[in-house]
C-alpha cells in the first residue's frame, strides 16, 4: 500500500532563496498553461504539451522534466475540478460557487506544491541530505530531518515522486512510500464493530464510546474567535488569525489518529477484525415506528425505499425510554440501564448468535445482553 512521509528541509538562506525562485517559476508557468488549456479547451496531458511545452521551457528556463511536470500538474488540477463538479461538491450548475469555478481558468499559488521525480531529486539517506533541481542548476547537500520511524520507512520503501511544499515559512518534501501489506488473516473468529458519528466520534461493539463533546466545544470556540477577529479587521487581529490558522484541523487530525490507534490496538489484542459501517453490503439498525429494525443496505451511499428493504424486528431494544404503541411485552422495551445502545452492538451480537441469518430467512432476537458503555472523551 502507498503511504506518504513528510520530511522537513533545512536549507541555508542561499539555498532557500534558490528553491523559492524555482517554485515560483514553476507555479507561474502552471498558471499560464492553465490559461492556454482553458482557452483552447484542451485538458489532456499529451495534447496540451503540443501547445505549451516549448514555450514553458524557453520562457521560464525550466528543464525538460520540470516542464512536463508543470503541464501534468495543470491537467491533474482540471481532472480534480471535473470530478468535484460531477460529484456535486461545488453545488448545482446555477450556483455562484459552481459558476466561479468554471468561468475562469485555474490559478496556482506562488508557493503551491511542485512534484519532483527521481531525475530531479535524489536522496542520500545516510547523510540525511538531498540533491534537488533548481533554475540555477543542481543543488546538493540540502539537509533534511524527520521522525526516526519516518526516516527508516523512507530508506526502505520510498518509490515514485515527491512533492516540494512551502508552508508557514518552512520547506517540506512529501515522499511516496510503497509499504508491503501484511498477509491476510483468514482464520478470524472475532469482530469489533465500529459505528462512526458526530456527537460520538466512534462507538465500538464492546461498549466503548469515544465522545466528541470536547472536540465540538473546541470547534465552536475557534469559530467564535475567528468571527470576532475577522470583524475587527485590525493588523493585530490579522496576525492572530494567521497564527491560529489550521489549529482546529491539526487538533481534529490528532484526535482521529489517537482513536484509530486505540481501535486497532483493541482489535489486535482480541485477535479480531474491525468492521466499519461503510461496507459495500451491510446490515444496519434503523429506527422505524418506534422499534429498531435490522436492514440490509445495498451500498454505502444508496438507500432504497423502505418497502424494498427486508426488515427483521429486534424486540427488546428501542431508543425511546417508553415502549412503542401496541408493544407485546412492555418490559422488554425499556431502555437498558447499562448505557447507550448503538447499532454495532446489536449487529455484533446478531453475527455471533445467528450467523446463518439471510434476508430470505428473517428471525427475531429476544433479550440481547447489553454491555455497560465505557466512554472515552476527546
């Protein structure tokens, strides 16, 4: 599988100036190539080279590999835009955001990332230096640093291109690594179900709840502070906004990483497999007419009408504290005192007790034992 490793470059002031000049020239050339592609309506790599390759090399004094990467980066940007438009991520064709994205060519930031292949970038792992192409020629002995585990992965598994990136006054290289996958374990007998949400980030089938209350409070606090600073619009407010940018994203990424490591560690300890709710074909628990029903979804984003679903009623578990109307046994309809009921708990119990359940053979489950919920707050 492919993973990325981020290393931090430690160039001298002279080296940093040359790298910055090279990066600005590549992005300026990419913006010009984007204008040509937009005017001529040519978005394919090979066809666009015929109109821009020679001009890019002569006007910005780029090498052959750098010129080709500039053209390819432009085509990739238009391919991404086309995919977003098709998926509806930019709204309807009549929306302002959709028109703003399609009525003018794509522009690249002066400090935008630039791809480098092995002909333009070479690594010296033992000396922790790189040799990188610039407008003034090959620049050698550019130091870099990273975490020890990242350095080991970089030396063993690096393959393909790397991206040169400038962010917050620092230079980075994002390298691609081909990490060998572990052998598939086919003798798994235990499963750990994961239900993802917003109020609770993740809920496992063994009763653990990763609550997101603190994270949501932090997001609200950051949003309120941003609104206040943007309303002031003073130089000091702008400095504070620049200092705090991406802080919320970094916190959320760190929390998600901790949750993922915790879940994987629990699954490894139990020698089981993690089951997420985004399977291509899965059983999910839905609430219908006050009762929980077991439904078979046909896809992760496709929800057929209720009359096309095969429903199996699960007696004894309801999200309401009181029994629904006409319930046969009101005592079974009480909310269990052990904690919050979640869909993965029911699915895991169903998988353990009725492995031969199929949509054509519905059956009822009575008295599923509920585990006491253990909440982990983030």
